[in-house]
C-alpha cells in the first residue's frame, strides 16, 4: 500500500517533479549539464538569499555536514546540541578526528543567543555548528539572534543545518553571516532523498585552504574548482537535479512569500488542533517549528497502536524519535502540502484518538 506521508521526511513529491526526473539522461561533463547546473544553483541562491557559492552534493545532508567539519574545523568546534540530530553532528565531528565540545540543552529547548555568547566568550573555538530546526523535537532555535552574536567573532566559522527549515521560512544566508548553510531536499523542498545542498562563504573557503585531511568526496576546494565550470567533483544525481530544477520553478510560481505564509498557517492550525485535543506542545512558545509540530503525549495514548491503525488506512504517522519515542508524536506540515491535505489527516487522526 502506498501511504500518504505526514512524517518529517521524506514527504510526498508532486507528480510534475517525478515527471521532470524522467527526462533523458545527459552526460555530466556535457554542456547541457553545465546549463542545468548553472540554472539550479542560480535559483537556489535566490531561495537562500545569498551570493555565496552554492554546491550540489549527491549524498544525504549528513554527508555535507560531515564535509563541513572536515573542511572548516581547524582548532576546536562547539557543537550546540538540543536533539537527536545535533547530538549526532557532535558524534560525527569527533569521529572525523576533530577537537569538539557538545554544548547541550535538554531536548525540547532551543539553543539561545545567550548560551552561544557565553560559550564563545571562552575563546576556545574557531567553529560552531547548530541545527536551526531540530527535526527530532520540532524546536526552532532563534537563528537571527544567534547570528548577531557570531558577528562579534569574525574568526569563528558559522556552520548551520537548515535541513527542515530551508524554503519553508525566510533564511537570509548572507544577512545572517552563515559561512556554510546545509540542507537536504527530502523535507521542505519536497523532493526524493539523495541530494544535499550547501553554501560556502569566502571565509569558509579560505579556512578550508588551511585545513589538512579534508578527504576528497566533500573537499570544499574540489567543489570550488568544479563550480567554476558549473559542475560537481563526482558524478551528480542528474535525475534529482532535473527534479530540483522543476521544483524551484514551482516555488517561484507559488511565490516565496506565499510559500512561507502557507507553512506558517499550517503550523498555527496544527498547534491549535493539538491544544484543543488536550495535548501539550513539546516546544516552548517562540521556539516552535513551522514545518512539523512535536506533541507531548500528555494524554498517555498508545501511539504505536495508532501508528499501526493509521498505516492500515494508508497514512504514515510518526510516534516520536529516539529517546522521546512514544512520549511525543510529530505531525509534519511541510513541502507542497496544502491545508486540505492536512485537514484530511487530522480528521482521520481524530477518529483514532
């Protein structure tokens, strides 16, 4: 049975995007690919509000996240952790042989500008990683306020995961001073998984030049050399890039402002539904994601049983992640989802509750 996806990624993909992905194959060193690559990266810069280099990586986002620490951490990194994926990023940093500290807050809480300022004031770090929208908990950290703190530390490279927020809300990469902004396409971009996007500021590229043992597959300098030719260091996932090309045009047809407003509206609608049903929101006021709502299982319902019953009816439901599985559940409202689709799912969920 094909299920309708109301999980935090992958999400449902529009038929037009699938059709675009079936275009005839081209060689990745042909001029036809260079034209496609240039068009896609130019349009990505518009979405990301950046003039930095934007690279396409045939990998999950975690590939680019590992690449970022291999290229940009020269001394010691502060990994800000408030959920499963930010915790994992710290583990990845350590496994890459980098000196790093996990600066942790409890799951369900945001990383604050005050915590970042306190951490950087020690003078111990030349790089920072953080996840803007922690998908495991539905917590949105205050990126603009944190970015203001980073501007006081021009020698610190600012690395941000926007995996489940990019395109669903405005993220002005240049204005915020993000040196490396990373995301995958299987969440708010509403594409099949397998393609990551990341940017690199001139500061990031210059840092990479001074770091040894960057590896090859994610070597930023290899990406720079190939970007000069509108290409990638290794064979790219051309079919997915055709799909991204189509999806970016769909973004602009809808309008970025309208897309952001649609995500805000669905998020507010879902939060109201949660509270009207007697549940509590897991994230605090002011730190709630616009792409998924994490719900505290304050009514003590059997989420595993609900997940099974919804699956039998053709709906994919998420009953929490990691250490909070069963204690929370997550309702995704991202990508190309429309209000009517969300209402359909919430009505079915109502029936099960």
